[in-house]
C-alpha cells in the first residue's frame, strides 16, 4: 500500500494559529517537506515535534517531487508545509499533488490558516464571489496588462504583493480599474498587523508618500464595483437580469445579482429595471 500525502496549513504569523489535527499529522508522518527547513523548525521546536524534514521549494520542486513520490509509493506518509499558510497557494505543492494523484497516492488536505481568506473576511468587501490572482507581474507593462484582463471580473479581486511594489501596484490599479473601494492587509496575525481601508485613490496617495516604510507580507483587495456609477451607466440592468434568468435564476435572484454587480441597492435596481422596460426605445 502506498503512503499518504498530507497538505498541512501552518500559521501565517501567530504560532497559536495551528489546529490540533495539524500538530498530530506533523508528529505522526515519517517526513515533512518544507519550503524552508529552518523556518519550519521554529514551529516544530515550539511544539516539541521531532519529525525529520527535507527541503521542497520552487528551485528543487521538480526533482524533489519525483523523490517524494517514490517514497510515498514505498509506503511512507509525508506532510507538505509552506513557510506560512496553506501549501500550494502561491507556494510549491501543485507538482507534487499532481504526481501523487497520477500514481494513485491518497492526497489529504489538513486545512487551516490562509492569508487571502483572513484578509477577505476582515476587509469589509463582498465575500460572495472573489478572484485570487496571486502575485501580479513585477514589470509595469505586464502588470497593467494583467489588470486590464481583470477589469470585468464580477467579484472581489485579491492579490499578494511585495512591499517595494505596493505603491506602484495601487497606482496602476487606480488608473486601470477606476475608483473602487480597496483594502491593504499587512502582517496579518503578527505584532504589527495593519488593515487599511479606503478608496484606491486614497490608498495610492497614502502609500506613495510612505513607500520606503512598508514592510512585511501584504494582501491587496479591490471591490468589483466602480464608484460613481460608471459600470451602472455602461451596462443595462434589464440585459443583466435577462441573462441571469436564462442562466437559471428566478426573477428575484436575478435582480439581486444584477444589483450587486452594478453596485446598486435592490430598490434602486428595481426602479432602473422598471424604467428600462417601460422605455419605448
């Protein structure tokens, strides 16, 4: 029988943010594959876990995945952890999971902390639909092209960003996506945790003035709605409602979803819908 591959979420900052199940798995497996063994040993030592570790990061992922699959095929149980949060989310893990599945090796998630989810639930932006885009490209032209592609995504946009690129990313987002509500969540669960909310124009100006002082891990979240009715003016609510009804929603649900996408209250959306359908044009 092959062993089992466990994907174990670990704290993104506060060491207390780990589940009992995660600690049990890390204690019981034969091997822990770590993005950085030195970093993971801080966690393991804190909880008195002595399981053997091995490096597994972006530079050795292809070779190491093959080695780990062989050990799994021979019956070893192996856990994968990243430096922080959930493995395979903007971190190594995908190749190993695919290889394990292709070799009929059980893959078990051990859920826990994730920076993008922690930021989303505290942001105050819509959570019913969201799109995680990982890290935006570092080059300005590529970053702006990617933001152009994401303009029409009907959900809260979520990115990870490096401190030295934050100001430029906010500026590009404001120029391309327009004025929207946004949030910058920094150093979540750590001593200097900061969640700053405002319009893109405000955050752009704020971080441009303090870009040399920015530190830590950063999540950027941007609302799907353009402030000022730009989207509502460009898109017919009747067209949206008809489209959602064709997709299978009843009239009430279709109107609610159209209102949400256009940044309107349900009452305002209903008035606009009546006006459009009564217009003889």
